[in-house]
C-alpha cells in the first residue's frame, strides 16, 4: 500500500502499529513520525508516539 500511496496516514499508522506489536519499536516510531509530519493534528498518532516513548522509558519525550 505504501508503494502506491506513500503519504497515506492510515497505511503509515497501521504499519507502525504492526511493527510495534512485532517488537520493532524504533522502526514503528519512524512511521508514526512520518504520519505525524503529514497530519500533525492527528490525536491517534500523537497518542501512539507518546506510548512508544513511554515504552522506551523516555518520559520527557513522551510529554512533548
């Protein structure tokens, strides 16, 4: 899907969630951030990024 529509935020978020579930936390964060660049007001993506930082125990980044 991303090959056809690399800026599709739903596809980016879905891939990021799948990567997170697979334990690929750093890779998931990359896709969440790309999604956020496209749509910076998406609350679901903001929450997901906060959760990733919390999982990594980077609480100061999670607050941002």
